[in-house]
C-alpha cells in the first residue's frame, strides 16, 4: 500500500472580509466594460461612426433585459428565482395595448398593466411563501399561465401604432442625446440599488439569502420580505414590457420570451450568488451594460447574432472562472499585491510595507 | 440495485477484497487469513497511533496536540466530559474528520488523507453512537454493503454464501436473529451488534465504539461488553468512548482522559480509580465551582416574564413559570425534554396550542420574533451556526441584524456611520475580539461569535433574555466570560432564562432551576438546593418532586 504523508494544514485562511471581494468584482466588471467600449471604439469604425448619441441609443436594445435583471436580482438575492419574468413582460405589454385598443387612455392602460404585473408577482410570492413551494417550480408554472393569458388577450393581431406621445416618452424619444429609456432605467436602477444597499428592506432581503433560518430568529419577517421581492420582480418585468412595446411601437405575446435568460445571465455576471446572499446591486447594473454593449458591439462589427450569442456565453463562463479565482487564494494574493503597491505609491514617506 | 452497489467499488485496487471476499487480504499487515465459508477467524490487531492531533471547527479548537496509541488485544477507553474532544478524536482516527495537523500511524504505516472508506479498507471501523444501518435492507445486505460477493456468473451476486457467512458473524457477536431480517426490525442494541459484525465482515481489526452504551439498557450494555471482551481475547484493537466511568473501569485495560481538547492523563486501568478519573475529567471545574454571583433577593422585584400553561404539542405541555427582574432561571433537562421548544414557543417561532406569555405584566399575543424583540424579549438560539450567525456576513451586520427596523435613518436610508457606531458600542460591551467590524463572523472563534450574538441582543435593549446553551461550541476560557457577562446583565436588571445541558453551568449561574422531563416541568430548585446531586435524578425523570 502506498504511503501518503499527512499534509499539515497549509491552506491559507480565506479572505476575511466579504465586502472587499464583492467590491473587487464590481470594479472588475466595470474595468471590463470600459475595456470593451475602448476596443469597439478604436477597433470598429462603424461603432465609432455612431457618435456619442448613437452609442447611447444602443442601450435601447438591451435596457428591457436590464429592467428584468433588476427585479430578478432582488429575487435571487433572497435565494429564490423567478422564471416567469419574460412572460410577465409580454403580458404587461399586451394588457396595456388591449386596454388602449378598447378606448382607455394609454397612460391609464400603462398603470393597469403595471398593477397586473405586480399582481402576477404577488401570485408567485404567495405560492412560494404561503404554500412553501419551490420558486423554480412555481414560476415555471406561472410562466405558462402568464404567457397563455397574454396570447388570449392579444388575439391574432395584437395592437400596434400607439399614440405618438407614448411612443416618444416610453419608447424612442430622447432628451438631448440621451434616450428617455436610459433615463428611466437610471432612475429605477438607482432606486433598486438604494433599496438593496441602504434600505431596511434590502438588508433583510440579503440576510435571508445568506441564512434564512437565522434571519427568522433575528426578527426578519421572511415571508413578507420574500413576497415583496416577487411583487417588485413582477412589477419591474411589467415596466420592461411597457418599454419594449413602446420601443417597437407594438405589443406581442412572445416579446418577452427572449429576455429571461439574458436577464439571469446579467445577474450572475454582476456577481450575485445564484444561491442568495452575496453580491452587489451595483455589479448587476454595470453588468447590464457590459453584456448589452458586448452584444450590440459585435452586431455592429458585422458578426451574426449567432456569433454574438456564442461570444456572450464564452464571456459569461470566463467571467465566472475569473470571479472564482478572485474569490480564492490567487485573488487574495493579487489583491494583497495591489494593496501593497497602492499603499507604497500613495504614502512613499511612510517607507512602504 | 445490488449489482450497482458492487459496481460502486471504485478503483480496481479496492476491488480486491470484494472479489476475494473473506479470504485473506494483504499479506504483511499482520492479520491471519481466514478461509472462505468458514466464518470468522481469529485475527491479530494492529497498533494504531495518533500523534499531536489537532482540530478546530469555526475557529474553536476542539482537539489540541493529542497523542494516543491503541494497542492490539486491549480495550483502550477515552473519557471526558461533553465537549472534551472524545468524539472528535475517534472521528479523526476513523477518517470522518481530517485533522488540522498531526499524523496517524497504523502498524508501521503512516496514513494520510484518510476517508471513512479508506479507513475501513485499512481495517479501521467506527461503531457510531446511533447505528447507521440502512433500515429497509436486510442484515446480510447491511453487512456486505461495499463488498458484495460476485457469483459464479461474475455479474450476479452470491447471496447464498453471504447469508451463510452472515449467520456465522451474527453468532460471533452473540446475535440470534435471521440474516434475512430487515435492520428496522431490530432494537437499537441489536443494531449496534450488527454494526459490530459489520466491522468483522469488513475484516477490520481496529474497532472504535463511540459512546455505544448511551442508548442501551444495562443488560444490553452487558451483552455488548461480552462481545468486546471476546474480541479483545482474539487480539483486536478496541477503542471505547464513554463518559460513564463505571463502565470504563469495568472493561478497560487502558484509559486516556481528555479535557477541553487536550490529553490530561493516560494510564493503565490498574493505575487509576474513579476518583482519579473524575479529577482528571473535571479538574478545572472544581476550581470554579463557586457561584458567579451572590444570593438573589427576589423581594420587591417585578415579575418580568410570566409563562402560564404554555403548550405546544407534541413537544411540551402545561409549562408555567416566571422570571423576575434581575433573576437567572435555569431550564435543565435532557436533549429532547422540551427546553428549546419552550424557548422557541415563547419567542414566537413555534406555534402555541394554548397558554399565555406576559412580559412585564403585558400579555404578548400572536408572537413573532419581531414582536418579541420589539417588546424587549430576545432569544439566543442553541444552534449558533444555523440559527444565530450569518457566517458569510461581516460582524457589523451580524450584530445589527436584530434591530434592522430601529437603525438610525435619513429618510428611508440607513445611516452607515450611525450603524457602525451602534455595532461598535455593542461589541465593545461584550468585548468581542476581532480584526475589525468588517471581519466575516465565521473567522471569529466560537466564543467571540457568541459574544457577537450577545451584542446583537443587547442592541435591542431587552428586559428578558433566553440564553439557549450559550456556551456550546465555545472554548473553555470563554465560557467563564459568558457566565460573567450573563451575571452582569442580570445585575443590571435583565431577567434571564438560562438553558443548559451542563449541570455545572446551572449550579454556578442560576438563582433558580426548573427541570424538564419529557415535555413537562418536573421539578424546581432554588438557591443552595441547586446541586448536581439534586438535579441529576430529576433530569433523568427518576424522581418527581
């Protein structure tokens, strides 16, 4: 029999502050975004040719995904998932369009559509909290319900050609060079970010993701917090549905189907642990642009959408590998090195480390 | 199913014993070989030695630099109090835990990276405290799992020969049952003997018994000891874990005493008596036997917590007690007696069937943890890892997690500076030792984690606090500090409920102790009545007062 020497515990202690790891990832994603923009700007003439307003306008292609990702992130922070968001976006657009076609004021129709989406989220939340059914199963089911209701309400030829004021404000309009949708997204993203990072609600939400039982013993109302996350997730998917309908100036019952997986991808790329707890909302917001610019840039560069999708997949996997590496020892060492360099550069008088 | 078990054999080297079955294994390991079909044959055990074994969990050292050697033909007992490190030691030696440092030597061979499977493969077996048989499988299947014998066709299973051998092994351990019987039909004692037989089937020569007698009656334990005695006569190397000294003295050849994770004594049976062992086991406790605070005078103190006829079936029924301002009331009882369940029901985690809870005279209805905390009633849970800490979260947020709704805010936003100050004051008060408030709480020692948990609840300005096993998983040095802290909080007027399995804790901290047995309060002791001698019989339900 072979003899294996007992190895003493040589493994170094893991990084002892989570905050630093998470900040590192947000910085990493931001650096990647800047690098990507730089690459496209200098290496792809067509991209540069768009000019500032053209590049800003690209965001209109992926902000729907971003809105869904914001809501999805809330649910994922708590350790759950919502697969019905894409269908919810379709439903919200269809409800709005159908009500408008029936003669309702378009803005009232928007409000009703958003209420419907919040209610849809509440249904998800109710099943998850009251009946204790796994959210993956619940939302897998409700996804089909929302989607078929959208088809039923929309009929054979869903409405299109909305009033100009609506299309302008919620769709393709701009303030100076900045698309209205980008402004809308920025406001919502800031609110969601503050909710998670600084509000009481978000504090409870994240703690639930880390340890649900301990949250309960600490007095966090787990049921209510989870329910709220699903309602907000549904609502944000509804907003995405309005944005997408405004942008295309049409509603379709399958318009949201392609938004779900990219949205989950964005959340993961943004550094949120798919099992809950760890992560930063700011990372998700940056990741919306990282993935969106990557996709749009590749299309402008002349790649097919097939290639773009493939590259996105590769980037996601590479990013996850990088993230794991950063979280582990290599990352700790790299960070220590950077800190030391940084400290020396900043305070040479102190004589360095 | 059976074939797939055989198919899980893994690397080819490990298939050797499977194919040869009970035939001799490796030559040169010091074992005599048996002949197939002839059943158990005498073996020669091997010396199994651990050197400077050290292990810590979540920063709390549970075993420190322990040297121990188990000799063939001997029953070597390891004794110590709860938490002394006995179980950790044998689990390391049986490959269940990996030591942080230290080495294991079997015979002349140094073992490294031991797993339960490779340990068994080398002839080391641990009979667990609770038998871990597969309940719905037959005894034969349980005995031969992992080494199912192939039949003549190579892809079938030779049940007949295995059954025959199973009978022989069962007879060897004094079990008169059919090998066809399902494990679930056996009593705990019988299952333990099956575990024993299983060790023999797997040709194990080093067998550890981890507190095997705690679920057994005296008679059943006697049977087990007879089996152990005959294994010793055959030259097996036997390790026996217990805190029952009479048993230990009756069957051991050699005794090692552990205390607080360190070895305090190792001696031959003939060199020790009960008094020596007791002194070794509790040595330190004898010095701190004094009560942490003077006599409690209840006169003029307000009744802070009043529990009346509280019931939550099936855990407990009709529990009534009260705690005054500044009083420490102990809740004693065996695990499963309903202590924790009472606390959880008071705190609104379990549902209440009937009964009332009043806080400072005011009834608390429809209790949830939130309403309890806000009313000034807090609960420090027993299972710190699962119900207390957020392991991957900074100390600061761990500490403020109980008072999120009350954090200082600007509009809807929590003020980070105010939160930090709050956490800093709270952790200073309980003297948490940590690098900074940004340190992940999992990096702290058990004692410091517990201090952080205490500071979480201090932030809620409680009037009543329930401490459930507050010193569990805490280094011994830190235990005293926790007693002192609880006593100090009581001095400041906090009404405390102190739940513990360790009688010595209750005797030194509590002003009054309620004893629970099978879901009911069966006795109450106060002041100088609180002694180990008085508590002991009540706890095991031997005496209703």
